[in-house]
C-alpha cells in the first residue's frame, strides 16, 4: 500500500516536472520569436537562413552570428535573449542534425 502510494507520488512529481520544463521552453522560444521579428526580420526574409551556402552550419556558428548581429544593431541583448533567438532559429529555420558544439 505504502509502496504503491510512493510510486504514484513519484509519477506525479515527474509529470509536474515535465510540464514545467515544456512550458518554460515554449516561453523562451516565444521570446526569441518576438525579438527576432522585431529586430531582425525587417532586414532579411526567413529565406536567408535556408540558402544553400548559408554560413550557420552548426549551433555554435549560429550563436556567434546572432551575437554579431545583435551587437551590430546595438541591441544589447542579454545572454538569455541571445540564446532564445538562437533556439528559436535553430528550431524553426535550421533544424541542425549534427550535435551542438
Ligand atoms: C541591416 C540588415 C540586417 C539586419 C538588421 C539583420 N540582418 Fe542578419 N543578415 C543580413 C544579411 C544581408 C545576411 C546575409 C549576408 C551575411 O551572411 O552576412 C544576414 C545573415 C544572417 C544570418 C546567417 C544566415 C545563414 O545561415 O547564412 C543570421 C543567423 C542572421 N543574419 C541573424 C540575424 C539576427 C539574429 C538579427 C537581429 C539581431 C539580424 N540578423 C539582423 C542582414 C541583416
């Protein structure tokens, strides 16, 4: 009886943790989307990220390029904001198949 309860409780805890992480993840992607649409999309269409000879070939390159662009635009994004935009682009434009480096 006690054993069953314990198992039930741990399943609940796991489910709650999963729900929280999905939610905060979605929130960050949403912030990334907003930042990108407000500050970056004005210049290039989304096509720039899908061109054949694109310069961002891995998440590390992408992070560098995003950082360069936000500095170039004097946006003063925080680490978290840069990361949100990187994750947004990685999830919606790049779909890197190689592991992050
Ligand atoms: C002044 C216009 C302009 C603005 C503003 C701009 N970009 Fe760009 N971006 C470009 C052009 C032009 C290219 C393609 C030439 C190049 O790679 O330098 C490019 C290329 C890129 C690439 C590489 C695409 C690839 O895979 O080859 C990324 C990533 C990128 N921009 C991200 C951003 C982000 C993030 C912002 C906002 C902080 C931003 N850009 C704002 C003009 C702009």
